[in-house]
């Protein structure tokens, strides 16, 4: 009889286990190809309006996604596919959103629709969900994206789904758990956003036509820096560039 805690299959004492970095490189190449196979249609995309300068530079100087971006996007896409498949019935095995739509000359692809209202899913590694009075502040970036989709879909209501993959409970254990938020705009708020989105689209098009990124607002500060943005040296964002020199003590 096996003792509690003993192995069922005894492994050879000198079993050789060696990391195979060659396979990892091959896997990275294949993952990068998979991520890049759905080339973006040319035009203004809803996501471009969130960080205008990044979108500007990505159009002017396309770059390969970094290794870190490849794995982050891959994991996000896989989770997207399975969660949305459960929620929306049969989807093509490679689908991770509803495909391209266009309104006001802006391309957009919400993850799903419920009776014409957009649903957008995001996975997050955050350990805690925000308090109710801090949801807008903490999820600002994600809510901006949803509001653009709501305006482009002509819907006063939309849904922001957050899949917490490491939500921490009172016993400090972490579990995956979803949170689904209903987001509502008044007619006035909708119209104000609509005007702002149209004006931002025009500004973005002008910047690209004139090859002048300076008329665009710098991106969110946490995306910016020599170690965070590959366009740092091209963009030289006002008020942030160059970074202060590190002070060394000897
Ligand atoms: S350097 Fe900063 S402002 Fe410029 S594109 Fe990168 S993140 Fe945006």
C-alpha cells in the first residue's frame, strides 16, 4: 500500500531535466505570427483615440510587439475567446471580438453585443476590486473605451466585464472571479462625448497628415518613459523628456 505523500510513479533518481530555450524561441515566433496574422484594417480605430501619440507612432513607425507584449496579448486573447464563447454561444475558434464595425469614419470591434449594447471584457491581475466610489477612477481607461463603443453603437447603455484572475479573498487566497458592471449615459452626456470623439478623430487625422505629433496630448504617464515606450526618443514628450539623470552615490 502506498504511504501518504509517497510518489505513485517512482522517477529515476538521476532523471535529467533541462530548460530548452530553443523551443521557447520557436514558440515565441509562432505566437508572434498568430498575434500579427489579423492585420489591422487601415483607418482610425477606436483604440487609437485612447492614447493618441502611441497610435500616431504605431502608424508612422510600425514595430514588432515585444516578447512581453506577445505573451500578455496571447493570454488575454485566449481568455477572451473562452469567456465570450460561453457568454455568446458558438463563435469561430479564433474569434476574440465581434469583428470590425464602422461609424463616423472610426473602426471599432466590441467584444460582444447584448440587444445592440456593447459588452467589453478585460482580464486583470489586480488582487482587489475597487470600492464602489472609486470604480470610475480605477477603471477610467477601460470605461473610456466602452464609452467610445457606446457612442459608435448609438447605445446609452453598455457593459464592462472584468475578469479578475487573482482576486484575493478574506483568507488571502486568490481565485479567478468575474465582475460585470452596467454603464449608463444620459442623452446629454452621450452628445457631449459624441462631439469630443469626432473632434479627437479630426485632430488625429490632421496630426498624421501633417506628420506632427506635437498637436496630440501625450499618453498616460504610466505608459511613458525610456523603459516603457519604444517611441520615447522620437516622441520626446513635452514636460517628460528627457528624464532626469539618475544620481549615483559612491
Ligand atoms: S513617449 Fe510617451 S507620449 Fe510619446 S508615444 Fe510613447 S507613451 Fe506616448
